[in-house]
């Protein structure tokens, strides 16, 4: 038996406030996660990350500190 897989690419971020507290968002009232989402056509990863963070948190004043990397699940 083979398992079908689907590849998708997302972008997001780890958002820290001045007290080093991490922002997590409530997804539809049933789970918590870091702000992230799919990269739109013509968008680079950084633009997608900034857009997703803004859409999910309303925060648009961001300082980029460094890239976390990538993961697969």
C-alpha cells in the first residue's frame, strides 16, 4: 500500500514582542499555531510571511531578525 503525498509551500513567522513572548494565533477556535499560510503566485517567501502575519494578527510593524529554516511533515 502506498501513501499519496501532497507538496505545498507556506511562509510565516515566529513573532516576539519586547518581553520575548511568542505570538500564536487561534485557528477557527480549535487549535493554536504560529501565523503562516500559502505563498501566492508571484510572491516571494518574505512577502508571503509578512502578509500572513498581518492577516492573522494585524501586526505590520515587523523587524526581520533571521530565517528559522524549513520543516516537512
